[in-house]
């Protein structure tokens, strides 16, 4: 039989190009064919590897059922331990999270950790699995389990010399502590993480820490402090070019401004955010990120009041300079 390696590698290279162009379904078909080539040659390990890649693309393409079928195929093909088996269990965890099945996700990520542990998986990979399992545990309100996993991930990343990853894990520890009602412990971790992020000029981490501080301020019913933290988060997110954190900050500012009766401030946060995110990620993502929130304001304020705020805002922008902060549509 002809060696399948060459044709399979060509299919994989083409699949990678298709993924870069956003043609996920076609890329999945190429990987399925690469797996089939190795299946016909009796190469179970390579068949499993390419089937696993195809499972991930199925999930990314929204076909969770097909992703699960491929993961199970992988687990029948490979040994009980090893990186491919660990990846299949981890993929089942991602699928479970996407389906809202937190208990299944906890079990799958746990299996990935057990399987990967036997193959000496790297610190970064193991920390990522611990953090994912913590997400699932948090969804089940199993906060002690989540905190334990996140602290273990932090320790792994510290030992590996990954300061940025360790700081990110600390932010997640503080968030879990807040959800668990351990306010003083959460504050202690936030202060430690802020010191590390400041030393490293880690603006992305600082943005998320300020967002966490805004949430803490709201917990203690201090909207002024929450607004100050949300505005700081927006500044840090811009400095980091971190659109997800920027969107969170803009939404928080708009919510706080609206609650305080500052309709101009609420509209401005969302309108400016729309344009800023559009510059970073394109108009479609900007619309998805901000149109629903603007629609909520339109519904709550009423069409006439919303139009008045919009006109006033745009007039002020024209007076201040070239108006780039009005979204394409706001209702």
C-alpha cells in the first residue's frame, strides 16, 4: 500500500489554509480524509490524531454531535493514556461546556488531567485544563473545587516562569473567591495580582482587575467606586488592545450611567464602544457587541427620548471635532 503520509500531510496543509479563510466545514472534510487514509493503512495512531483535529473543527463549526462522535472514535483508537487521548477528553469537556452540561465538563476535564498526567503533559497544558475544569465547577457553584484548581494552575505557571499566565490565574482565583463570598480573601488576591500586573505593564490583566474591582464595588453598593473602576478598565483595555475587556468595561459604564440617570453618558459609552470595536474587529462584531444594549436603552427610554439623547450626543461630537463615535445604527 502507498505510504499515506505525503497525501495526508498535503490534506492537512490545505485544511489549515481553509481554516485561515474561515472555511471550517471544508477543512474538517480534508482532515476526515487524512484520517481515512491512515485508517486504510492501519495506522491507528495517525488516524486518531487527525480525527481529533477534525473533532475540534466540528465543534468550532457548531456541529457538536459530530464532534462527540469523532472524540469517541479517538478514544477507541488510542491507548488509555497519552496526548491524543487527553486531547479527546478535553474536547469532550469543551463540548459539554458548549452544551451547558457542567457536570459532564468537570468529568471530561478531569479525565484529560488524569490521562495527560501519565504522559507528562507540560505545565501550560495542565494549567489550562485545571482552569477549564474550574470554569465548569464554578457553573455548578462548586467554588472550593474551582479555587483549588485555579490555585494549582497558578502554582504550575509560577514554576514554569509564565508570569502573565500566573497573573491571569490569580484573577480567576479572585473571581472565584468573590463568587464564594470570601470578600477579604478576594481583595487580598486582587491586590497581589495588581502589583504583579503593574510591575509587568500587563494592561490586559489590569483591565480585567479593574472590572473585578467594579463588580466588588457593586457588591458593596458603591456605584461611584464601580464607575471609577470601570473607566480605568476601559483605559487599560484600550492600552492593551483587548476588545473583550473593552466591551465589558463599556457595558458596565453604560449600565452605571443609566442607573444614575446619566443618559448621555450611557449612550456615549455604547456609541463610542461600537466605533472603537469596529475599528479593531470589524463592523459585524461591533454590531453584535453593542446593538442589543442600545436596543435595550431604546426600549426602556422610549423612541422619542432615545432620539433626543442621540441627537444631543451627535451634536456635541460635531462641536468637539470630527464625529467618529456615532454607530451606523442605534435602534
